[in-house]
C-alpha cells in the first residue's frame, strides 16, 4: 500500500502490517506500490518475494546523469491520466503519457480535471479527443462531484486505478472525492498557474466499494522506455505510413510521402507529426542505451568469470 526506504505497509487479511524489505534480485526495479507480496509475519515482518506483475507503470529516468527505469506503480488495471482544464492541457504531454500507459498494459483514460474552471470545455474536449484514439475522455469537477460516476464505474471491487499527472493536476483532490474524505493534502496553484507538489510519495488506498486507487507524486517529465506504446497513440500517423512510396520513408523530404501529403492537405497537424517524430527519436535512443547497458553488464559478468577462473588456476594444487 505504501513503500518507504527499507519498510512498507502491506494489506493482509488481518489488516495493515508494517514490514521490512531488502533490495534483491526478487524486486526488479525495487518494491513498488501495488505489488502482491509474500510476507513472513512476526515481530520483524519481512517481505520475501513478489508475484509477477501486470500493468506496470514504468518511466525512464530523464534527469541528467540518471539511468535505468523507475516503477511508478504495479498491477494497475486502469491508468487515469489527469490533465487540468485550467490553465489547460498540454497535448504533447498527453501523447507521451498515453504511450506510457499503452506500454504498461493498463487501460488508459484521460481525466480532464477542474472542468468547472475551463473557459471553453467543449473546445478542450475537441482538442484532446483526436489524439486519444480508443481512449475515453472524462471531464470531472472533483469539488462538486460532477463526472465522478464515470470514474467510479471503472473501478470494480478488486481492481486498481492509478492517477498520473503533473504537479497541480488535481490528483489528490480527485482522490479525496472518490474516497469521500480528506485523505490527501491538497494545495492551490501558484500565482503563475503552475502546480505545487502535494503528494510526496506513492500510496494505495481502498475505496468504499472495494476497489483501490494509487496516488502518485506529480511528474514533470516522463521518459519512454520503448516505442511499444507509440503505435496506439499515433495510430493515425502509422496508418498513413503504410501508403508511403518508399518502405524506409523518414517522412521528412521523400517524394510520395503520404504523411507529408496529409500535413499539406490539413488532414494531419504539423504539431502531431513533430510530436510523433520526437517520441520516435527518444524511444530509439532509449533502446540503444538499454542495449549498451546490457552489453556492458554482459562484459562485466564474463570478465568476473575469467578472473575467478584464473584465480582458481593459480591456487590449484
């Protein structure tokens, strides 16, 4: 239900238990909120193993000098991507988070929070819907409860919904509305319209109906681990690429490019094509970096083996 450094809260049939955990090969990417764990109970309760995951929300670390992936939540059935109607959603960020969601295996939905503050809600929905291919777009006003019934309908008993969005997106306010109590601290936007971090840790809470919700700290940046989710997010662009004259078309300058023709005919926006290219480049870079790390780890493993063989040969009688 909650993971801290070296300790965690685990929900058992007898209630909530505070248990210890130690990093090991069993915890790929570390222990995460949402994991189903094996716990040895006692005076010193210890997590000894976790079950295979599904719906794992993983982002690539994008901070300078960082490497590897960060598991934000595990065993998620529905991922609610929260974007505020005020100051307004960012389409490129939505496309990025949708790719993250499709890659995880969880069902994505877009939740437009603070719908009551929108200058023109219908216009916002019309902007978001074309890029949310196969995804429900749900406007919500958590303070009044408007639209909450559509979110509650997604969380059957035993299912888990995770909230993901930038700081100030209204995730904690939405969670409080779903719970019917002030479980999470909320704050107002800054004067410049940017959000403040109110959630500082990931935590799972049980809803009155028996489902679960995971609240995550606001994420300002999300790196993609692969290109697996891009085909769903940019299904319209992918469909166009199949009609290009050349099979290896880069969709930049080639004659007979169906993608460029669609942009020229206003059937595809330049902004969406630019976003597609950017995320494709990023995913390709992450794939190359992952291959480099795997190759380095393999070299280090065999170097250690050869070193041990030489040491054994020297001490052999």
